[in-house]
């Protein structure tokens, strides 16, 4: 009975939405502001221009929220019992190819992050790519080794440094609108350096997102229960 | 055309997720249904941004602006939504892990019954 009532409400909403809100097929409704953003910021990828220059105050709180969630998940799971982690027995093929995919994901991370202002990409996408590569390596090859790299390479230290740097630069951009992060006369159009400081911010955000995502994923895998 | 199809698909998957939230008794399935709702919201914004056209809003040459480019502002705004959805999912999964460690079940009715018996 409940499901029937729910289905009727669903169909009602769909019909109302179709009649009133969806624009007619094939009509251009609004002006996209691509040329305005292009004139104002001079960055080819206008999505990056919006979320790193024009609406940077959104991104500040986004990075802040992400860091807060990583800290709170670590705090809440601190006293939960851990599962026993032992060496996995996996096929040699999976072991070799997970390392190869890990290397490929590092290369894609650098490409996506450093060229995020010219081509599709950016800090958040790059960080998630790198973290999924590391998680894949941990699941398919050796989870103990993947857990150890967080301490061996001092990821937490660099994560803190990149967090402070990102927050301070973004706060500067949003409080003082006269600060110019893009070179007024770029060295060469559509090169990496033409973005000014944007590739550096993308790199720091990418590293931050990678460290946080890996921390979250490893916390859950360590406490996976009877799996 | 494509925009309308995307928006309708997003609406349908949104209601599928809401139905999963209502009718599932397993907490993990409820969390996954919430994930479906969040992803369909992202899809909805993508559909709204592609009303004018589906060309990526990346200017490849100095005079490369075309009118059929997708609107970049909803795409940039929804990045915040994606991160918040990720955060909410992580916190919910943490609470699921804590509940399972305490009650050794994920069934909502069983947890409520045990909780009532404990509080009486």
C-alpha cells in the first residue's frame, strides 16, 4: 500500500515538473557567461576560473569541510576494534598490473592537476584519481605496504602544509580582490605557466584530497569486520 | 533535447533513491540509497548546465567562444555538492560501523527493539 501511494506521488511530481519546468526541446534559454568569464580571468577552462577565482569563497569552505571530515572520521573510529591485517595471496598478474596502474595514476594525476586550467581537470579530480590508484594497489597487491607509505613518506606533514597554504592563498584572493593570481602577460598562451599560480593551487588541493581520501578509505578497510 | 533527457533521468533516479531510503530496512542499503540521491542531484545540475549545448566550456583558441557551450557556473557550483555528499556518506558509514559493532546487526527494526529493551 505504501509503495502504491509513493508511486502515485512520484508520477504526479514527474508530470508537474515536465509541464512547468522543463524547457521546450531545442530552444536556447539562457546566456552562458563563458565570454564574460574569459574576458575577466583569461583562463581557458572557465569551470576552473569560476571555482578558483570568481567563487573562491565556496572552495575555501569546501577544503575546510573536507579536512574536518577526515579529522572527525579518524576521531570517531579511534576506539572501534580493528580487523586483523595479514598478507594477501593474490595472483602474480594482479600484483604486477596493480603496480603498473598505480604508476599510470600518478602520471594522470600530474597531468590533470598541472593542466587543469587548460584542459578538463582540476585539484579534486586529480586527488581522487591518485587515491583510487593507491587503494587499488592496496587491495590487489599488498595492503600492509600501502598502509606503510602514509608514514614512510610523511604524507600527514605535507597534507598539513598544503592545507595551510591553500587556505591562506584562497582567503587572500577572496578578501583582497585586487590580488592577481594570473600573469597579466602570460609567457606563452595555453602553456602550463600561463595559469600563473593556479597550477600550484590545483597541485596543493590535489595532494590534500588524495591524502584525505586515502586516510578515509584506509580507516574503513582496516575496520572491515569479517570480510 | 539531451538536457531534458538528463533532467528526467535525474528526477527518476532521485525518486528511486528516496524510495530506497523509505522502504529498505538495512542501514547500509539506506546509506547507498542516499548516495543515489546525491548522485542524481549532481546529474540534475549537469542537465541544467547543458540547456544551451553540450560543448565543454573550455576556450581552445582566442576566438573560440561558441554559443552552444555548456554553462560553467552550475558545473563549478556542484563541486561543493559532490564534496559535501562525500563527507555526509563517510560520516554515515562511520555511524553504521559503530552501530554494527554495538548491536551486531544492521536491521533497523531489530536495533529499535534492542534499544527499547535496554532503555526500559
